[in-house]
C-alpha cells in the first residue's frame, strides 16, 4: 500500500483543478470516495505511461481502503516522492 505522502503527491500531480476531488484530497486529505474514484477512472482511460498507470491504480486502492473521510490535520506536511513499485498495483 502506498504512503499518505505518495497518495498526496499523486493526487497533486493529476488533479484537474480546484473543484476536483483529487485537488481537495491533495490539499486537505479529505476523501469523497465516489467522486475521487470517478476522476481516477477517467484518467486511467487515457493514460499510456506504465508508471503513471501504477500511480493512479495505487491511488484507487488507497481511496477504496480509506473510504470517505474529513480533512486530515497536518496533511500539508506529507509528501513522498518515492515511485510506486510494480507490486503495489
């Protein structure tokens, strides 16, 4: 499973703007699972790069495991540049 910091980084790299569920997650840690998974599903339909696909699939798994949640205190401090290994997807 990816770390909170990896999940935040992936969402920050892929969000489509301030009104997106991925942006809300990247900035606050809040998860609206249905919206977030819908956005991720849309991105997965067009992504071609294997590392990008791994990142997005790992974020889907993270969101499914975490479920809906409110903003997370000190979320802004989390960041992890480590790539998602192939075994995580």
